[in-house]
C-alpha cells in the first residue's frame, strides 16, 4: 500500500530553528529540520512550494522526491532550496524508519560504530575568557570543544589582534587539557588567516574551520599546504558538487556539511561517501536543533570516515535568551543525547531516533511567530564604518 503524504507543515521555533512535520495517510509522522539561520522566511516560501508538489506523493520514494525537488524547477542548489529540501528529506527518512521499525542507520547499511564522538561550543561570537567554559564542558563529559577564533578583523589588521586567540587556544589545550577546534568563520582574509594559522600550529588545534570564505577554493588549497593543522569547512556548501573543487584541489582534511542545509540525510550520505574517496574525514556541522543532530548521528554511525559531531547543547545562541530554548526543549526523550566520555551512544529508536513533543512545538511556533521576527545574524562594522565579516 503506498505511503501517501497527506500533510507537510513547518514550525518556526526559538531560538532560531525551523522544524518540518510530514504525515502520511496511515497517520505516521516524520520530523525534519530545515533551519537556515537568518533566512527563515525564504525557506518557508520554498517549503510552500514543496507542499504543492509533494502532498499526495508516495513518501516511500525518497530518492525520487529528492530528485524532483532538486531538479524539477530547472534552477537548483543554493542554501534556500537545499534547506527546505533538507527538512522534507529528513522527515521522509524518519517515516521510513518508523514504518519499518528500525533506526535510519539500518536503512543505510548498518552501523560501523556504537557511539559518536561530539564536541560543544565555548566562547560565543565575541570570544574572551574561555577557561571557565572549557572546564564546565569537561565536567559535562566532553573531551573536545570549539570556539570562534576572533572578533571582527579588518582585511589587514594589526598582528596584535591575533594574540588573544593564540593565548585562548593555549589555555584550553594546556591548562584544561582538551582538544579544541578553532572556527575562523570566514572572518579573516588571506593576509590575516595565514598568520593566525601559523601562530596556532604549535598548539595543535583539532582543526581550523573556514579559514577563508568558501568562495576561495584555490586560496584555501594554498593555505592548507603551509600548515599541518587539519583544514575543515563545508557548512556553506550545499551539495556534493559544491565540495568537488575542494576535494580535487586537496584543499580540506575535514568535510563539514550541514544536514539542514545540504539536502538532508540523502545528500549528507552522498557527501560522506564522496569525501571518503579523497581520504577526507567527515564532521557534520550542526549548531542547530535536535532533529538535525539526530539526522547527523544516523549518518555518522554508518560512515567509516566520520570523526566528530558538533552539538548545540548550551551553545551561546541558545542561551542568549534564557526564556527561549535549548537542544532538549522540544524532545520527549532528551536522555538519548547524554554525553559520556566525549560520546553519545547510537540512537536506536525507529526513524531518526528521537521523540518530538508536538504540542510544545505548536505552542512555541504560535507564540514566536506572533511576538518576534525570525532570528537575524548581526551586521558588523569596523572602526572606519566599513562592513566586516560576521
């Protein structure tokens, strides 16, 4: 009997997430996430288009739906369409797993590991004192953290602006005794990024992330040849095709696709397989909600080249508004994300492995959309008034 899609709904919830709910004719419900930070309304528009196209479709035909959603309107790719498609795709995999009574990783060939290594965030957008936060993360069970490298930096700035970054990394590595990834966030241009990469090298960061903007594959490849630190990026690449130039130029060591931006579980799995061919590790980007994290974990469990997973529990974006929400807020089974010895155990419940509190999601959406605009990233300016990268 065909598993006909009867409803595709979306919910805008604090702190900045966009959840997707898909229901089939037999009452099975799947949840997805299409969060695109700062562009929520655009993704909602794309989801309305997907509603028109796929209500009435067979939910079992995930690959066919993915291909039609991606190619069927001639113009394809990009963050908005791919984020909307991500939300739908994750929900369809959740439905398929629930109908078959197995976790998604079983549908992807079975797991190659029993648990997934994770890291938490410290320091926020304006990193300063990170030692207290690092020690708190250690107490919570993490063995690795990530932090932003710098505040706003000019195209070419005083070398003095880099000293604080080096000291913070030294403290976390030597005094807290933790591994640390350093997120350049595309804030630095080439002249500053190569200086900072060299300065950090003696402290052996776990990786440096987005050392330059993702529009610069040649320059990133050049930078990667000057340091031994692993180069990571991928949150602003949306398909396996976007990763291709970085792989062919041997520019990166770690791929960081975001399951809520790259086309969902279907394309995240494709990217994982492609990057393994180039001896590139997988560490999915996920400073987002519980649905995206669960989807990442399902792929991580099946991918030989997976190394570590980002998670947003107690992240600065979630805690900026104490009345908003954190990773566990919309879950009925938050214990599945418990961190022990730096790892989360495999999610073994059917589907993506988590239970969403639908009533709470609906109430949060109603209150949020009635009282607040969707989340926006800040726009930064330097002392001279010119815009700087956030």
